[in-house]
C-alpha cells in the first residue's frame, strides 16, 4: 500500500521512543530502509556505539567506533520481536529507542 507521496506504508518495523537520557543534547531517529532488512540510525551528533538488545537484555547486535552521525545496521537475521537500540555519542550521551521486527 502506498500513500499520496508514493511511500510504502506497509511497515515491518514499529519504531517508538522508549527512553531518553536525563541530559540529552542530541536528536536521533531510527527508521527502516526500503527493503525493510535494515535500520538506519540518524543522529544530530557523532555516533560512537550502537547496541541492540532483546527484551531479556541480551545484546544481539553491537558496533562501536562508528564515528558517523548516520549508519545502517542489518536486522534481517533477527527474529520477530521487540528490541531496544542503545545509541551512544562520542561525548558519552545516550538514548534508547525501541523497534518491533515483524
């Protein structure tokens, strides 16, 4: 299904803001790519580290020393479930967002 702007509105991921650190001096977004097999992490600051955890807290993906404000992570191998993505900037600020892989 497409909307008026020809964007595919059928979504594999439900992305929600779950937790924001107490002192947040950056904005970040996560969204799926057109193939819906990866997530794009886009931040107003340089991203140092990304971790994806399942609902039990088990880390299922981790990457550090990213040194970019935007990166893509492959989630095609993850099972259908809710996950939490932990984003840490190069200045140590953090945020946690959630997404649902369907």
